[in-house]
C-alpha cells in the first residue's frame, strides 16, 4: 500500500471513531455502568447520583421476569434478564422494599419442603405464614432501535475497499443498536389496577469496540450489564425509566410513606379485603344462635335468631361492624364476625 493510501486509511479510522463518540450519554471504557454501588439494611452505598429517591418505602414490590420474546432479544447482545439490575435500582431508591419472586423463590420453597419433611434441624423457624406479600408488581420491557445500512458504517465501507474497508468494518461493525427504549408498568397486586407507567431511553452507547482495537480481551467482558456497552445503555435507560416512575408516585397521597414494613400493612388494610362479601352474597352463621338485630348496635331489639343452617342475603351495607342482611323475617343487622360467605 502506498503512503497516500495509508494516509486515507488513518483518516478513515479517525472518522469512524470520532463521529460516533461525540456526545456520548453513557461514557465508555470507564468500567461498570450507571447502576453502581450496593444496598442493604444500612441503606444504599455508592448509588448513582442520577437516581431519584424516596424518604421512606411505600410498600413491597416484586419485579416480573421478562417474557421469552424479550429474553431472546437480549440474548442477541449477550445479555441476560435485567431483573437483578432493576431490583437494585428500586432498593437503592428507597421507594419500595423488594421481595424475592425470581429464581431464588425455588430455593425458598425447597427449604420449606425440607422443613415439612422433617429433614431440617429442630427450631429452625421456617414454614408457612412468614413470607411478605408483594404490594406492587413492576413489569419491564426493552425495545431496540436497530441501525440501518445507510449509517456511518455503510458510508465509510462504500468509500473504501480492500483491507481498508475490512478494517473499518471491524471497527464500525460493533454498532449494535442506536437506542434502547425501556418501559416499566407498576400495578397493584391485590386489585390489578395499574398504578403508574413510564418510559425511559438512552442512546449512543451503542457499539462495542472489539479486541482488535484495544489489544484483545474484549470478548471476556460480554454478558454483563456493567461490562458491555449495550448493557450500559440499557441500564441508563432503566434509570431514566425508574426516575419517571418515582416522580409520578413520590407525592401521591394514596401511597403513604411509612417505616419499612408499616407501608405494606397499610396497603393491605386499605385494599379490598380478600374474601370480603359483596352485595347479593348468601351468608351463613358461623355458630348457632347468631342474632339478627333491628339496628346496627349492641343491645338493639332482636329480629331473628339464626340456626347453623339458616341463610341470609347480604344487602351491601356495613356499619359499625354490622352487616345489613335480608333474613327470613325481614331486613336486619348482624355482627360481621358471626357470619361468613356460603
């Protein structure tokens, strides 16, 4: 190759590197991603300064594992499930306590099965009724904006042939996607009502410079959200995404902030109660001799004394711990604790 051709090659390589690197939102080659630090009982350690935070948790939350289609799309970029990253971001934000509903759930149930079968040591205090309910569920999704053939790589490859074209192709060919756009849907686990939804995006951390450029070793870094450029931009997008969720719920009066554990109890108390009676339900007494009264108060005149086999119809009104019912002798009131749905 002549000296003139080498000059063109150097210029082409410079263009291939300089143009994509301008205005990078996610700085490359620094190690790690925007999801940094850790979190535990003593709070977040080294969390990203860009992460929005809450003064106290608003309840418990579980992150839904991505559907198979998203898992396949992530595997194209040597990335696994993003749930671990999302869990850390949520816990670092201090807006929710994260409950395990992922792969470790199988091991939790295995420990309970071992206890039930008598295989564990005595007094290990593991069994039914200990797990905390997830007040909310968050469902993640990622959409990629793919590169097209008319971009920088296509233009440069068209301008140079032979060895120059192959070298530039090796550099620019690492461009995987132009943008990662994420979405998070937050739903109440008891009612199924969607509480919040938001999108996030990040771009221009969208290529990986191969080992040929930096002297090898690039392939070993694949597979992690902190080690690949594609992973870094997805993490940045999820941070933007979660920040939008936090801003929309942080000052919502229906989601009262409380000390850890208290918020979950309040959510349970204010939600529609499991097994609660609805208007028109048939009710039966839990014990024989339960009394239907004429007013909803202790000591009110008696309308009817029910046998265990008697049925009443709930009329949809509750007052001071009494339910209004239709009995065989007319409308009256019965103590809520004395009846159950048939």
